[in-house]
C-alpha cells in the first residue's frame, strides 16, 4: 500500500510538471513538447502501476486517433519502421497526460495565455520584419527594417499552416473564456492570437474562421452572439481592404494560376487514381503512415505538370512528397477503415461537446464553446493540409482537449 501511495504521488507530480510544460511550450516549441511528453508518459506509467488510471467515455475520440495510427502502422508497407516510430502514442499522449492532471485549471490556462501571446508576437515579428525571431541574433538589430507581410510566416513554429491553425484555435478558446468570464486578459490573448493567425496568411485558416463564426448561432442564441457577428462583419470588411489579404484572395479566385493550389489538385487527383488502382487490402487499410504520399508522388508530379502546361504556369516547380489534405492523406495512409475511424472520432468529439452545453454552467460553457469553435476550424482547415499528421498540431490539439477535461471536471475557474 505504501509503495502504491508513493507511486501515485510521483505519478501526479510528473503529470503536473508535464502539463505546465505543455502550457509553456505547446504554442512555440515542438522540441520542448517532446520533453513534456517524456515526463508525462512516465507519470502515466506510474499511475497505471498504482492502479489509478481508468478509461472514461470522453477518451473514445482520442483513443480512435491512436488506434487509427496503430492499425495504419501494423498494415504499413514497412510495419516495423512504422510501429517503432510510436506516432500512435507520441502525438496523442498530451491528452492522456493532461486530462489526468490535478493541476489548477486557472493556473494552466493563464500560463498558456502568456505563452500564446509570445507565440503570436513571434508571428508579428516574422510578418513585419521578414525574419524569424530566432534569427535576430544572426541578422543583428541594426539591420532590421519593416516589410509588408508576406505569405509563409511562421514565427517560432516550423510551418505557417501549423502556426496559423494553432493561433486560430487559441483565439476561439480564449475568446470564449473571455466572453463568458468577462476576463480582459483572455480577451487580449484572443485578439492577439486571431490577428497572428490571419497574418500567417493561410487561406484555409481564413475559411476556417469564417465557417466557425457562422456556426456560432447554431451553438448559442443570445445577444452576445449577434454582437459578435456584427463585429466580425465590420472587422472582415476592414481586413478585406488590406493589400496582403486582397492579394491572397485574388490568387484564390484565379487558382489555376497559383502553383500551390494546382499542386493540391494534382495531389488529390493522384490519390484518387492510386486508390482506384490499389488492391482491396490497401483500399481498406492503406499504405501506412507517410507511405501514402510516397506512393502517389509520381502521379502527383505527372498531373501537376499536365495542369501547369494547360494553365501556362511553371511546370518545373517541385511537388513535395506530401498530401496537403488530411482526409485524402488518411485515405491513402490508413484506407477506408482509418478514414471511418477518424470521421467517427471527429463527429463524436463535436457532438459530445455540444451535448454537454445543455447542462453546463456559465464557466463550463466558456470552455465548451471555445473547444467547439476550435474543432470546427480544425476540421475545415484539415481539408487543405495534413494537420493531424503534424506532430506540432496533433500535440497541441490533444493537449487542448485534455485541458478542457480538467476545467470541466474541476470547474474551478
């Protein structure tokens, strides 16, 4: 009994440390996230040994995420390599760690808010000075000068699309908490994160914001919702008149002249062609994590060159070995079985949180509405990038879902 008590104590200490580290680094450093996961997994192991770990019905969607990756690895073109990558554990461990934490929700959210601001400021710096914050030491302060925001900024992150969706989801989470709790600090975090997400200039994120806001009346029907919709309309009109947004929108309208969009079409067309030609086994179980993109790459290059010549754009642009659509990527990596699991998980997450709104108090609604809007944004943006396949985004998403469980469980805002 004494042995189990000591293990239980150590388990919750490790889990607490891990949760705090996630709050600090989840928006700005994937390397430090790995440290947080290592400490947290050790805590979970101690918790299991102490017989304190129990599954809950809320765990099902994250469990499906992990199972999808596990089965995809088992039936991969190279099962040993895929299984030893441990992506099915590592990417979603933050949920299992954070949701079992006994940390004070307010403390964790406040720490997350501070470092979300730092992450947002990193994007602003990158946007208006043209360099990443970490490069300032090599460039020198005297050589800094203002520039017009350009596409492809990512601040402390490694990719604009990952940084963008993290900021968008953070904006919804803190904005909802700010509205329901009338907290000025959360308002500030939300506003800074929202404009940072916009400055990342990922059109998928802009669409995700619009869809999420338009879905708000379906979730909440009150005066605040109407005010938010009017405010959103005014801000949207103002932002539309900025040059960088007009430029990106024009590129979208004339998409056949934008190589990045044409490449996406080529990837999707190649995915469908390869899927049709695949054996029944591969149609059901896919080719394994990252192998789907490799299998379709030659066809994607062929189709891009074909489309490029037709649309009079450069046919020699390099086509990356990726599938910039999470749903097509899942189809090729995990097959129909994996895609069904993911869609089931996405649907369950959304429906369960909407159902919880009915019996939620004011504080809990702040958490739930933020998570629901963030999920909608994530689902939309996933149609234009392999977001859940990214370690940074999957770690962020699973941490936020775990954090929500702390708040809903403890109700100590």
